[in-house]
């Protein structure tokens, strides 16, 4: 991953922002993690395109909500089992409920979707539509191209119930250039068949030039 973010989980909350390329009105080019003071300073100059508010402890809902107008899109990420994600649904455009150890996979997925997109690009609008008004969870795996069908079946079986209950899926495959269109189709078909209740499925690829050959990452943000 080109953008390495290091969370200070001693803090009750932090901000991860995505900002636009200065030469383009639509392209996102930078992802960074900020403190409260840094976020307030930057957002006073120009609104971040997307902000992920990472909560490590329960906070007042109205206080969290006051950050929402300071970004074009604002999402709450809960990483503590003591936090009820449903409590913050109306304080943000969407909520993503993670475990602390999932943060690196989440950052990789976000980078692949919005910054280092591959041949099959996920548009910003489509990605946001999958996350808005939902409580989302992340399911990730590292799959081998040489054992794709077996490992894909294991991944789908492990998360079968969660995928079946999802109404929105945002699927990103982070890879080098070794993944074929046939393999891409197999992955999306297998996951899509399991997510029988999904009304909206968006799929794309992210490029990681440092990725090990014949191994790729699958990240599924499933919302309901």
C-alpha cells in the first residue's frame, strides 16, 4: 500500500481524510490521518472529499454530528465493542463497524477504491452510494491465484451468513497485473450468488505494484 497510516489508538478519536488532486476536480490523490486540531484547520480552508471519523470510545452523538458539515462525505468508524454503531447512524452519512486489527485492511481497501484504482475502476459516486445510510462491516482475505477456487469457496463459506444478509456490497480486489478477467468474473459471481439479498453490488480493482505475484487481496464492505 502506498499510503501507510499509523493510528494512535490511545486517542479516543482520529480523522482519516481523502483530498482531491489539485489538478482535477474529481480525482482523489491523498489519504492522511489527522488529529482534531489538524482536521479543524484543514477543513476550515477546504472541505475534505471524504472523512472517516475513527472512534475508539463512545462519544456524544451530537458532538460527533457537528463534524459532518465539515466534509463532503462523513463516515463514522467504530473500533470498540463497547460502541453501539447504530447510535451514530444519523450523525454521519454511514457507519462502518470494524475491529481494531481490521484497520490496515480497511485503509488498503479505501486506497484501492479511491486512489490507486486498477483497470476496473470503482467510481467515487458508486462507492459512496454503497456506504451511505448503512451499517457496514469488512470481510477480507488474501487469496492465491493458483488455488483460487478452493480459497474463494473457503472465504465465502466463512462469511456466508453475513453476505446473505447484506443489502449493499462494495468489493475491491487489490492485485498486481496477474488477475485475469475470467478470475475476476469468478470472484464476483461467487460472492454475488451468496449475497442473494444485495440490491446494489459494486466491484472493482486496485493496483498494488508491491503485491506478491499470484497473490491478491479481496476486501468486501457489506452494508445493511
